[in-house]
C-alpha cells in the first residue's frame, strides 16, 4: 500500500471511535444528531457544505459485530452468529438506502463489523434531512489522519512495555498490525533483502504473494491482506474507492517499520537476516 493508504487506517480508526458513542443520541433532535462530534473534531457546522458534498458515516441503531464479540465471555462468536448479525444489520441498511438516494445522497459503503453505519456523500442540507431517517442515531464526519509517533506510541501503550519485565521476550506471541503493509522481502522478516526481490514482489503486488516469504510457512509474516489497494488515497476522489487484494506488500515503508520494531529478526551489517538471540546490548 502506498502512503495514501495510511488514510484508510484513519477511516477504520474513526469507525472504532464511533462505537463508543452514547446511546443518548437516539433521544436528540435531528439537528443535534447532525452536530455530534468528538472533542477536537471540527464540527460540521463550521464547514461550508451548502454546495460541496462531504463524506460522513450515518451511524445506525444496533450493535455491530465487533461490539457483540467484545461482550462474549471468550471474546469470540461463531461464524454463523457473525453472519447472522451482519446480515440483519445489512437488511436494515438496505431498507433506508433508497431514501438516502432519493434525498440526493450517494451511498459509498455499508459497514456492519467495526461500525454499524452507512458511508455517504451528501451536502449539509441533504444530511440534515437524512438525520431524520429511521434507524439513524448520529452523523460522524470521515476525517483523514496521518501517522505521528508522538501520538501513536503512547496510544498503543509502548512506554508501559518499555518499562515492563525483562522476562518477556515475545515467544509464541502473534501480532496483527493494521498499517501500510509489510515488506516481506526484507531481511528483517527473513526475506532476501535485495532490491531485485522487492521489485519482483512489487510487480506482482495484486497477486498472491510468494508463499516462501508470506503465509503460514514463511519465516515471519504469516498472513494478511491489502484492505484498500496500492493506489488508494482518501483525499483523492479519483482514488478513494478501495480495491482490496490478497497481497499486503508495503509500498510506503511505515508498516514495515512498525512490524520490524515489533517482531523483526534484525539485520546484520552485511544486510542479511540476524538469526541469533539478543541477550546483550548491541552497538548502534
């Protein structure tokens, strides 16, 4: 994924943030629901929407799959239950879709897992009308974020890990990283670590990756997917439609940096993979 795909992370992060919205939104007026925003977000009333469409989430009543799963004792639900929840929410979304379109809005996506909502492009006046639709409990702007270490490092709890027990080395731990992808050809992940290897992977970055470098039998990167495609850019209307593919090769570098920090083998001075254990302070 290229740098623009970082913005896809922002959209998903926004979706998770919306999950915590208060149910009191259901009791507010349409105008109040239209203005709901988290602290620090620019309220929609401050944006000139009269003539230019904006992209928002129409948050719908009913818990998405992630919230239902979070309440389960094991934090897991069956596949049949997941499908049942998603299908039920999708039917409710399908019921209001013609109304959104009749009001002049464009439905971009319908989401049932991280958030129960409909992603819509519309003007301010159209959104004010959409706030009255059955099942709509809030309207949230789709914001664009960029990775900033000063914010993200404390957010993920890294300082607590740095000060934690030296007894934890990470054995048998699996990590899931949502970022710009991972360069599985890099020596840090057990790959060849050559320009030729990356160029070959990049030339085939929408096809299934080499199983020797990516997948269950690979040295480090055991799986993943590209959620939006290499050319995705949320700020560019020509490239803001996701085109997922099965190959999460990193076209930016940020995701590889994060994954390497978290779980990389390390790289020796000659550019090959470090295969030993770090049991002492190494020179930098």
